[in-house]
């Protein structure tokens, strides 16, 4: 093939002015103007395209064809086919893959900031203010329905197997001990709905309250506590949140803000919003005032029940020693920046109360409570939980021997994670 | 001079599309969704350029930055609606009905006109950024008119138990096509809605048979009725493919563009085959991918656990396998999500586009030479509302 042949080919040309698709003769780098393409149109007219203005349109289908445009003219197009000519053009044109500059940067920045400002205003101001107001007017039945629904969602989200809700621990003796603790605290006051205390079979050292009288303790928290008074103190604190309707406000807030966040991220992987919501509720960071209010509530309840309010401080101190003040991203009990103040407040309350304390549970009852998940009693049907690699729940058959795992329970277990478990009774 | 009809070439390639969709899908996950504007733009460029009526490729000239800007604009407006209105609905729903179903239902009904609005605007943007033979398409403004018409037509269609579906399909298509331009020339949708009735034949008969059989199962013991009822399932599937192919053929045949006409002959059997075969293949590929992901995850976990027994015994590092398991779990979830999109592109969307393109011809193409360029429709808001509400459909 001579140079002459290689440099002459036929292509299709659109002038960008009318809808003709014209067959043109193209001379690549003709001798007179080696830095140009020379197009000869069917009517004999000639056009010259400098090689440096040639751009190739990206992401085009078709292996052996390219569509060329000019950087100085947004409309005209040249379609070249055939492997030989295409490769030749690629060699000749220096800036074939150069991108056009991004337009409208100023507007983009303006609207970007506008979008951030409007979302921030809605999530941090409008929705919280509205949620606080609306929470006052939500009737008890509605609050309870909201809590029931949310509790179910949280249990499903926490079970990494995905399908079935996280099992509740319901060993009869342990449940009886828990019930005795609840009665002794006598903290319900005039709640318009029954208080329901659950234990979730999970390693998290945490507890949370939900609208409509739900309080949930994680097994990890009961195992981490060294005395029943510490558990009772946490329970009293959470009941404080229920009594002050903090979770209701929080749930309404999430209802408003989750949709907005979903809007921002686009539901590029469905269901992420639900996970986020569950996480948000468990790790609910209530305001300082709300935490202080719940602490104060707990101090009073504990004093009335002849338990030292200092137990709350002991539990906080234990959490702080384990996680440190700043690290407690997992347990909201431990995450508060003013932890030291709260421990101090509990100590002061303990001194001021001056009550004669008596144990909230007997040693036997305490051991039963710690074994509340030990019987592996499942509320959910075991076969509903599919086995996956990420599923570290023990076999749901009662007589299965405990998993053999290294002697350890993580001090800060992950929200959704895999770790072994041990029989609570064998802990030192 | 009379020219022969322009046949449509299709040069799309499953392998190339697979890599493009995989790459852009993975980037979308890694960037927490931000790359989705680039993903959509790049996929559109590919799909458009694969379709070549008379050898001239369609060209998509939209840019990801435009889409991003449009999205930001829509967020400013929609964040208020979604945040405040959803909160109020949730409150009302739990106060009065003790459940969130009503909130979701009301939220959906409230957002419906907005969805139609967004769909029309998205179409306007996409047409304004589509060229063929160097000439721009365009769509006249008219989104609110479309939104209320669509809402009314949906109500009528629901009230008629779906019998008037072709009436709605025709009316909305006519509204859109009659406002569509190619260069300076306005398109026109001819025909009447009743011409679509034959395309509904199979769906109508499937619905009628299942209704009769349902009643008869209830009132008689003859097992033949149960069999008839079961058979209406596949029959209805065929009916949907038939509707898809035949309504396209009838509507395309009745479109006019300054004397230029069109002819399409897609086959319902082929459409049904692409749907059934394509989704089956995509499903099998996903199952294979899940097995591979689980296997890798298991290996990684096993390796992770056996590599630091000392650390695990010491306690502090024991959370590492937990976190890594979470990481693998989340990544596996996203991987499956992305792969499903990739496989449906390759096995369903591309073959469908190919079939419809290859069966469509442009008649009287000599009249095209008189069509001239139209001005650029700036429309900086792009299809932001459709992106924000996630109603951009497949493409």
C-alpha cells in the first residue's frame, strides 16, 4: 500500500447545519498542509481541519470506527471507519483525547453550596424543631406503634444474617430476675403504656430506649457489668429517656432526615437508608440536656429504690476505662463528651441521697440474669435465619456445645460483626 | 430523487458494555453514589452510539457536570418537600392509624405528579442532548401539562381495571411526540388509540381467562379450572412482550416527520425470549458471583483469624476480624448490587435495544436533506428532578 493510498480515504460528514450525511473524500496530512485533514465534499467544495483541533468522542460503540469533532466547532462531525484509517488518525492527531473544559463552574459551586445549606437547614434546624413540637402531640397508641415498628427494624438490622430479627433472650429465671429489678425500681410512674424491658442476644455493650415504652439491654452490657446495681442504673437511665419521650423526638427526626439523606446519596444500593436509620436510633446521640435529664431521673429512681445512684457512675467509669472517653462510637452511654461530669454527678447524688442501700438482686438471681441468653432460647424460628459466612450466631439447637473460640469477648464489639461468644457463667 | 429506506445498523457489543458498566458501577459505589452522573452519561453515550440509522450513529452530548448541577438544583427544592412533608405524614399516620403504611401511601400519591413532571423534564433534557447526522432533537416545554394529564389518565386506567391502558399509552405518547422536534421539523403522532387494541389482545384474554377461572375454581371442583388459571401466568407474560413489540410497531408506523416516515417490525417472540433468557442468564451469573464472593470472604476470614491468634488471645485486636467481616459483608452486598445492574445491561437492555433498532427503518430519507439545525436548549437544570426522585428509568 502506497503512502498515497494510506492517506486517502472516504468518510461521512455532517456539517451541523442540515441533516445531510455526506460521503466525503479525506486526505490525511496532504503534502501542501501536512498538519491538516482535507475534506472534499460531493459538490467539490473543500474544507480543511487542522489536526490539533480534532477530538474523538468518548465511550462510542463500534470497534473499528471513530466519530471526530472539532474543538472550535461544536456541531460538525466526521465518521471514519476501518481499523487502518482509525489507527492512522490516532497517530496523527495530537490532542484527540483532550477533554473540553468544564463549564458553569461558578454556578455549580453556587448551587452546591445552596444544596448543602438547604439540606443542613432542614436536617439540623427545621426537622428537629418540628419533631420536638410534634412529639408532644403524638398520642400514646401512635407512639407505641412507632416503637414496635422501629424495634422490629432494629432487630432485623442487627442480625447480620439479615432475614430474621435478632433473637430476644427469654430464659425464664433470668426474665424473672429482670422483672424483679423492674418492679423494685418502680420507675414507670404515669407512663401511658406498659414498660417493656428486652434483652437482645448481642455482644454490644449498650442499651437503648425506643418510643412507646421499649427499653432494650444488650447481652454484652449485662456481661460487662459487675454488679446488678450497675445494670439497674442503666435501666433507670433508659427509663428516664422513655419518660421524657426522648426516643419519640428522635424517631420523628429520623423520619424527616433519612428521606433527605436518601435523596442526596441516591438509592444506589437499596436498603442502605434503613440500616442507617437503625444505627442512628441505637447510637442516638441525645442532647446534653436530655442525657442529664435521664441521669437525674435515674438518680431519683435509684434513691427511691434504695440503690446507690453511684452505681450509674460506676458503670460509666467502667465503660470509660474500657473505651476511653473519645472512643465510644459504639455505646451511646459511653460516647458523651461530658462523661466525667456525669460520673461526678452520680457520686454527688450518691452522697446526697444518704439512703440505706440493700442489694437489688440476690447473688443467685444475679447469676440467673447473666445467664438470660444462656439457654439459647429463641423467639424467632431458628430455621428462618439463613447460615452465611458472616453469621456467627451459635447453632440454635439447645444441646449444641458452645463454640470453641479463643478466650475473649471484645471490649468494643462491632455493631455488625463476627465474634465468638462464651458461656456467660464462666466469666470471671 | 427517491432513496431506498434507511436500515438501522447496531454495533453495540456485550463485552465492551460489560466492562463499561462494571467500571462505572464500581466507581459509583466507591464514591458513595457521586459517580452515578458520570456512569449514566457514559452508558448513554455507548447505547446511543451503537444505534446507526443509515450508518449515522446517534450521539448523546449531555455532560455529567450538567446532570450534577441539575441534581443540586433539584435537591434544594426537594429536600424541603421530602424532609418536612414526610415528617408530617409520619406523624399523622402514626397518630391516626398507628402505622406507617398510610404515610408511605400518601407520600407516594403526593409525589406522583412530581414524578410525571420529572419524567417529562428528563425527556426534554435527553432529547435536547441527542443528535443524529449532526442535528439536534428537542422537546417543547410542557411538563405540568404532562403531569396533570398523566395523573388523570392513570386514575381513569385504574378505574377501568386496566382496560383503558392503551388509551392512556396513546394519549401520553401523542402529547410527547407532538412536542418533539428533529432540527426545525416537528414530529407528529398519527393514528387513534383504538389502533393499539390488537396489541392488547393477549393481555386482555389472559386477564379474562384468569378472572373466569378464578371464579370457577371457587364455585366448582373441576381441576381443569385450576390448570387454566395457572396457564394464564405465562400467557400474560407473552401478552406483555406482545404489547411491547406491537405497540412500538403501531406507534412508530404512525409517526410523521415532515413527510419522513418510519417502519418497525419487532417480534413479540424475540422480545419475550430476551426477557426470559436475559433475566435467567443474569440470575445465573449473580448466583455464580455470590458463590465466588462468599468463597473469597470465607477464605479471607479464615486467613485473618489464623494469622493473628496471639493478638486475638490478648483481646484488644479481636475486633479486627469482626470489622473486616463487616467490611466484606458490605462490599459483597454492593458487589452483588452492581453486578446485577451490569448483567441486566448486558443480557437484557442491550439485546432489546439491538432488536428494536435493527427492526426499524426510515422511509423517504431523501426528505431529510431539507431539515436544518435548531438552537441549543440550554436547560441547565438537566434532569435533576428525575435523578433526585430516581425515576430516570433504565437509561
